[in-house]
C-alpha cells in the first residue's frame, strides 16, 4: 500500500492551514506527523485518510503499483482519534458485532480475545456511554489497531490514557504494525517511539 500526496493545500475560510504538502508514504513503515497546536496535524491526517478533501492537490492510493479507486479505499484503512465517536448506546459486544459487518479483526481475533486484550473484561454489558474516557480510548485504539486493515491512522493515540494504558498501546501497536502503513499525528514524544520517519509541520501565518 502506498499513499502519495501531491501539492496538498487546505484552507479554512481565509486561513491556509496546509500549504504545498508533498510526501510519499510506503507500506511497512511508521510515520509521525508532529507540530504545535494549530499546525494542521489532524487536518492532514484526515486528508490523507480521505475523511476530508483538500482545497487543492491530490491524494493517490495504490497497491502494488495499481491505483486504488476512492470507493475501495475505505475498506483498507482504520482510524482512531479522541474526537472520533463510537456508538455509545451499544455495549462492547454489540459494537464488535456491528464492526465485523464492515471489517474483520486481524489473525482471527475473537470477540473474547478483543475484550481481554483491551482489558474491558467485566464491562461487556455496560453501555459505552458509561465508559470512562480512558476505557473509550482503549476501545477506539483496539478497534483500529486490531482491524484487518492495510493502513492505520492514529491521532494522539495516548490521549486520555494512564501510564499502564500508554505502555499497552505501544505494545499493541508494535505487535500489529510490521506489515502495515502506519501514520501517527501527535505532539507527544511518546507517540513517536516506533516511528521510522517524522514530519514536522509549521503553523502558516498567512
């Protein structure tokens, strides 16, 4: 899997958040997108994932040199972010069942395996809206990292996690990133411990 960003620009109202971004992301590598608040990290991640369109420029997705049509792109990716919603009127077992209709887990991971891996055992019947912020973040990360996807996008993955969960996140990612293209947006140094290439964004004044 390869993502090529060609002359990407993004403007909100009169402000250019991203200007002339060019980069090639290759499978089997972990990339970090760093920068201070307001530099466009989350915006760029959403553009690269196809969740948001650029104001100018193009994103190309390909597998083994063959261009991938946009309608087929979303089946290849998984995405986790603190601002990404989950269905909080479901419990975790119902959410997993719903998820399986669209994307299976990697390596035939079962629902029980998933719940134990994300250490949510004992909370299977609780509605997700009653989960703590840390539990919700572990759930989102688990759904993304353990999904059978070729490309993994993570925005501020250790947000809302305690020290134990931060270590859990790192180990989970380390165990499931070798054969994937992974892109992490953050301003936390801990999020970049597994990164091969780091991209620094700067705030555009004009």
